[in-house]
C-alpha cells in the first residue's frame, strides 16, 4: 500500500483488505458469566416453559466453567413459526454475557455469502460470518444462523456445503475465508441455528448439529405467555398503560380458544394488538381522552377499561373456532 500511488484502483482494494484484517477481533474475547442462578433467572424471565432447552444451556454453562477451552456447541432449534426460537437465542447470549449477532440464511444461494469473494472481483467482501464478527467486535459471540432450512443452491455454488466448514467443530478452528486467505478461528463462537423443519436440511449438515425440537405450546402455556409477556407488551406499544387497561383472565382464555389455532403465539399477539387498537378508538371517541384540554381532567376521572369475555366478542367479532364440542356426525379426516 505504501509503494502504490494512492490514485491507482489497486490501492483501494489493498486498503480495504488491510482495513478488514485490522477490523476483525483476532484476540478480543468477552468473558463468560458462570453464575448459573443468574443465567436461569434470565432464561425464566424471558421465556415461559421450554425446560429442555433451558436445561441444555445451563449444562453448557456448567461445563464451560469447569473445562475452560470447550468448543462451542451447535444447537439447532426446530419448531413451527412463532414458538420463540429467535428470541431464545437472544436470551442464550444474555445469560452467557456474550455479544449476539444474527445471520439470516433464508434464500441465500451463493456460496460466497458464507465464504467471501476472492479479492480479484470488483467489490469483493468477506462472507456473512466474518461480517457479523466485525460488527460485534468480539471473537466469541453467540451467532444465530436463522432459517438454515431455507438455503437454496444454484449455479453459484452450494451454501449448505460451505456451512459445513463453519459448523464443524473439527474444522472451524481453521476457517478459511476466500477474501482474507488466512485462517480464522471460529471454534470459540457458539452457533445456534433455527429451522421450521428438518426435511430440507442436508444430512451432512444436520449431522453436525444437536437438534432440540420446540413443539407448539399447550393452552396453559399460551395463557401464561399471554398474561406475562404479550398483553403487557401490546398495552405498552399502543400507549394504553396510563389508562389502566386490563385484560380479565377469562378474556385471554377466550381469545386463545375461540380466535386462534396455531402452534406458536404470533396470531395470538395479533389478536391482542387488534383489541388494543379498538380500545384506543373507544377511548378517543367515547371518553374524549385525545382532546388536549380535556385530557388531563378526563384521565384523572377515568376509572380504567377491563377487557371481559363479552367485550372480546364485541371487539373481535363472532368466534372463529369451535372449542371442546363434539361434531354432530363423523367427518373425513377429523
């Protein structure tokens, strides 16, 4: 770089390369928390249920505290949409005290996205893995590889095969990116992958991961998740917390039973958001709370708004699903 003229095109390429080499965290590692009690509290505060997954994370922490140079495990969380796979990976990072980076693999068809382009190409860059490491500035983050079952392949190569080197604990200590052309140690990273189904993941790739399946939630679990996380979140998001808006337990139960039928809780959250929007409209229209002059006086007098089973029907309309009723006659497939 010193020998080149700064005006030459090659100088920019070399300068970029040097920038990347100096920007990567070669020796910068964050220290893990080894407090199992605190880790368990973080996991329990963020998620209801999912005991098997939590147990596995706490086992990993315990082993990490004893054996200092344990190679990071590769967990694969498999389950239907909306059961909390991505948010669970965030909680893992929080409980370990590590940085968190998410790499989305849905629709990736180019091997260079994983392993980088050679420097001869115009606009060459390292792959997504090294980009994520540069962003978090530590060499041992929790890396979430989202939607690993949605990778495709075409004439540009097979990214699933390139992932083998990233995820194999025997190989990833000497990971070679085409752009850097020097070995980089990925063995300190903890990889968490998510997938909706295992059928589309190639066998050799699946072989390198420890599969933990998250099945759908039961009605009781959904109720607790709604009461503890979803309802307060939606009330706050819609600015209704100061108006003492509450949901009766039976109302929450009815929304779960009669308005949603799914494994996760995404649609359930949407139904609560719909309720909150309609409540906001009622407050503005009937109570005149939106009016700036009257607002303070009105808000002081306003006793609150409780969502009851009757109001659920008023706001969300007639029941969409039957619950607990035997059909009059046998039907095919039921």
